[in-house]
C-alpha cells in the first residue's frame, strides 16, 4: 500500500466497487495516454484517493476530478489542493452531463476523460461520455479485461457494446493490468482502453435516425447466439420470410449472427428495412 493511503487511513468500500489502482507505472501510462494536442483540461471519473489525479496534474493545467464518495473527495482535495489547477467534485458521474461538471469547476473548451471505472457501471458511464454534448476528444479508462475486449471488438467478434462505441469513436486496448496492481486486489484482471472521438459517425446515419438505428442494433443482439434470420423476426415484429428477404437485399447472409456484422452492414440493413418496412424501426414508448 502506498504511504499516502496509510496516512489517510482509507478503507475501500465494497458497495461502491472501490479497488484503488496503486501501480505507479500503470497510473503514469493512463495519464500519458490521455494527453491530447491542444487540450489542457481533463475530467477524471472516480478520483478515489487521488493516485491518478496526481499524475494528471503533472500533465494538464486543469483537472476536474469527480468522486462519488464524499469522504474520499474531501481527502483528495485536501491532499492535492496545493498543486493548483484541481477541482474535486463529490458527485455521481451518472447524475450530471460532463459539461455541467466542467461548468461547476469554471472550465470550458475542449477536454478529455480519464478514469478507473467501477466494473459494475462501466457501460453506462462510457455511454454517457460518448453521447455527451460537448463530448470529450479522448477517453482513457481502466475497465475489466473481459469488458475491454467487448468494447473494442474485432471482425467476427463484434458486440452491441463495440458497435455502440464505434458509432462515436475509435477504441483500442493500450495495455492489460494484473489484479495485483490494485488494492484490494479484485478477482479479475483489468485493461486500459482509449477511445478517440470521431468528428462524425463513420456511417451516414443522421441525428434523427439515431434512435431507430440503435433500436435495430439492440434487436440484432437481443439473442446474440441466434442467426439473424431467427433473431430479428421476434424483435422487429416481422415474419421470418420477410426478414430473410431484407437481409439478402442488404447483401447479408441470413445465417450470419450479429457479431459478424460491422457498422456498414447494419447501415445497409437499416436502409433495407426503412425502404420496405419502416414500421419495424419505430421505437415503442413503454406503457
């Protein structure tokens, strides 16, 4: 355990998924990977006792650190406030837009995000950051190793998570991190993932079409082990024969599974359905 943690007398709270990254090289690597040309502000998600915060303060003029644990937020602010450029906000990142948090710190302009994300809320946090307006130019986060593979995907091994991320940005795995790099050590290994925000989606889906496009994606992955000609009828409310025709019209083999399709494939299928059965793309509001 680092000496500063001993001095603070910090005890991780299991209910908040707290496993503090204490490996100095890993902390330095995350901070270094976050650096982006012409960006001097970083929003840190889950500051904890401030290990990563210290590294970020060496590289950015402004660090806005968000920590849900009020006690830890206070300790980190007190320990590092003499460094200057730091604002620690005791808040749940999911309760606010990134722009709201930056505004509270009196910061504007382009920003990036760094953080060691609790495993149990990784996906909601990543989604919130990618959909934000303004959005961070780069996101560098520590996540569970298994989740990192689903975030990045690969040909024939895509997931709903990887497709959602690739709609907004370009993800890549920077490095794996063993459980021994944390205190207390979790039961699984982790990995650092970087996502560079794209200036526009890589496929021609408009802002108005975004909801129905993601409705199609969710339909495709609702039963990921099924072939598409079996998975989509129930999710879209169309007969099997119609789905098979729509898939072939889009140049897709009906025997493929969702994991085999890239964003361009989904966009072709979207256009095929839109042309003949637009009602299947309407998102039903919950009763």
